[in-house]
C-alpha cells in the first residue's frame, strides 16, 4: 500500500472483530494472555479517556503545565453475548449442561480486548488494549409491538496500564515502558496481509509488530 494513504482525510465508518483474551500474567518480568476468543458482534465502540492538567505559576506567570492520563473507559455496544462468554468476562458462574448463568458473587479477572476500525477511505486501524476489566452490563428488554425497535447489550470495559514494561523501538532508539495498548494504522504501509489475517490470533505487542510476528491460532501472547 502506498504511504500516501497516510494523508487521506477520512472518518470512522465501521467496526468489527471484537475479541477478548484473559490476562494470565502481568508482572515486572512477563506479560502473557490466553488465546483470543470472539466476544460478540459489534455495533459501536466508544472510548473516553480520564485526564487532568494543572498550570503551575512562577513570577505571576503560568510556566509549567502538568498533565496526567488516567483510565480509559470503553462502551461496547454489541449483540447480546453468549451466556458462557458473559459469565467469563464478568466473573460469574455458568452451567453449560443447563445453559444457566448464575448471577451472584463475581470474581473479576483482567482481559485484553482487540478490534479493528474502518475508515471511509476503506483502510483499517487495528487495536489491542492490554489490560482491563468488564462491568456487569445493563440490559433492556421490551415487549413486542408493531415497531421495528430492538435492544442490544452495552458492556463497559475499563482499561489500565500494564505492570510489565514493553520494549518500544522508535527509529534506532529502544525504551521500556508500561502501556495500555497499541493502535496500528495500515495507511502507513507496515501491515502485511499475513499480519492483518492474524490480528485476532494473539494479543500483539510492539515487538510483534516491528518483527512482523505472525502467530499460529493456538499461540498465546507471552513477552
């Protein structure tokens, strides 16, 4: 793909392939996840970032602005997920023999989520958030009528930074830092067809993208 695509003026119009993977370890020495699974079919993904800034004054002048970034909150509007998936991501119990979700005590875990967003120019951005938790969703069920209105499910996912410090290589400089995730834009020409096809096979890290690592379906993320 020509790098001139970077200069395209576009808006977002499309989202698909929403996947999740359990974070099995996040420590100072390792970050690893299970194999991603499809969460549900997606209608909308909205993100809000908690941030704050403060100006410090010296000699009656504003000289320093201190900024801080907090949690990222995602609202995922999806088709109602399978009960076993809903139980999994919210830490509740599910009995597969009877198809029964047992709502009660929750044992939340951390999950990574991945998806891709389409632009009006036909190009995609590929996203993975590394660590966050889901809240139990609110649902609305209405009586049938002659209206064509229906309802879906809204999931809230709160993303935070990892404990693990990923290697970030920019040009010839490599640094290590905690991260909340990555976004890779195919308009820059760095995504191969193999990488695009494998995006939901594992949770991709900066090193994977730089090295163009294409995992097998059974491979989990392990750094």
